[in-house]
C-alpha cells in the first residue's frame, strides 16, 4: 500500500473503496476513493482523513512515509464522516496534533466525536505557515455542508478542494492524465448533479473566491486528482452552475400495463421530431442518480405514472422526492400518465414538479389504453407548445 507522490514532499495517503455501490441513494457503480493527503514540512500536515473502516489503509500509506505519531496538524476541510471518520484513530496515534478547521467544522467535529481535541479555528483569508510552505484557507459553506472549506498551498499552486471537483470513482491510478478523461468527466458530472446541484449560490461564491489563484493541481477528496484538465473541470463547474441546458427533453416514467409507456414514447417522438435529444428512462431499469446526471443539462423534464390506488407508482414517487431535494433550476416540465377510474397521478406529479420550481407547460392523461386519437391529441398540443 504505497503513498502516491503529488509533488516533492506531498503525498496521497487515502483509501480506495472498490465495492461501495450506494452513497445516500447515489449509485456509485464505479466505487469511490477517500482522499487524504500528507505534507512533509517542518510541521507534518495531514489534509483530511478517510471513512470509518478504512483507517488502517490510510495509516499503512502514511507509515510508508513517516511515523503517524509525528503528525503535527490535521486540516479538516469537511466534517462529513467519509473525510473525518478516521480522526479518532489519527488523534489516538498523534495526540498532540492540532486540528485546523473553520468555526462550523469545530462545531460539527465536537458534536460528532465528543472529544476535547486541540482545535485551531481559521476563516477565509487566514494563512498558516507549516515551514517552507503556507496553507491558505477559503471557507465554502454549503458546498455542500455548512463546514466546507478549501485549503490552498500557494507555494505549490495546489488546491485541496475536498468534495468540490470530486468524482465517485475507484481506480488504481491517481491522476487525470492516467485515466480515460471521458469517464472522469462523466463521474464529475454525476457527482455535481447528485451532490452539489442544490447549492448554486455557494458554488458561485466558491468559484469567485478561487478565480484569481494560480492552480496547477486540484486534489479533491474523492476520485481522480486533476493536473491535466484543471481548466476544463473549472469551466464545467461554471457551465453547470449557470444552468446552461441543451436542447434535450428527458422522459422519465414507470408503467403498469404499458399505457403510460405508450404516452412516454409518443412524447419522445414529438420532441425528436422537433429536433430535441429525448432520452427515455423507465424507472424499473434506470437508477435515479444516473437520471439526475442527464437532468443537469436538460431543458425539459417529463414525468409519467399511471394512477395506482389514488396515487403515483412508488418508483416515480421515490424519483420525485430525490429530484425535489436536488432542486434543479430553470427547467420546464410535463406530467403524464394513464388511469382507470381515478386520475390522481397526473395532478400529483404536476404538484410535485411545481413545488420543485419547475415551470409546468402541460399535462397529458389518458383513460386506460391510449389510441391513435389520444396520441394525436398529445402530439398536437405539445407541438403547439414547442412552436411557441
Ligand atoms: Fe465526501 Fe460531503 O463528503
């Protein structure tokens, strides 16, 4: 278990989680990593730790460089336990170490671990010398917890960005130039869509705060380290936070007897005929977190469910709950579905979308099985809306 050198005296000492497949409902089909970094200077400094259960993997990597008891500072950029979970073990090994964190980090770590550790509190603009190098701190609250901060090493042009710019991606290599970039970018997009999306204001502030610093390497707390595509991933964050959408309509549904599916297919064909990309996602076969990756750049979100017991199908309800929490901005929506004797699913979907901030442009319901007249009617109404 080797540490991996980023720069002279700076090492990745994290852990690789090859098997994790569920991260709070997010399908991590490629696993993830918990990235911790070690800086060898007059003050030995550890940047973040790893998830509980991976302590020994991190300690083994640190031990290839230095005795863990020699750690002087532990920078905690984020309280969430995938990064702070090994603090108790580190603090046991290095009881005199100081934990450097922001005020919300101090509060969160005390509430998590109930330990009287030696905390040094920093705020944006503060700088700490660790010997030849300085650490500068930028607080980035709500990207995506109140306690998030970035640590920048100007002498190395190195930004430890914690969750920002991360990807859930387990790999044997550590750098973006060593791995297929399309996969890294796809996983970065998925990460943004499923974790960072609800916080556009804080993300904008974080991007502004880092706009004028010289960055050669972005070392996030998950996945691949950016050194070849720094500009590209920062540009993508600017695009995603600005809510730029493609000419794309998503059709997301579940179906009982394929009647709602017939409506879904008609909506797909209408959008395609109007020049839109129109990917279709049956919720029986597609994971909600993969669908959210597509939502990130979609202009329209069309959601369908038949009525079941005066309600919507549980798969659609689950997706809408997840969608509402992530709250994508500036999208247009359509509700659709078939019904037998009660048509409750369609107003329920419309209400859900409205409460998520989506502009509803229409709703289509069909009693039992759609025939050619029903589908023609939907075509006429939707085509008219798209031509407006
Ligand atoms: Fe990777 Fe918010 O923790």
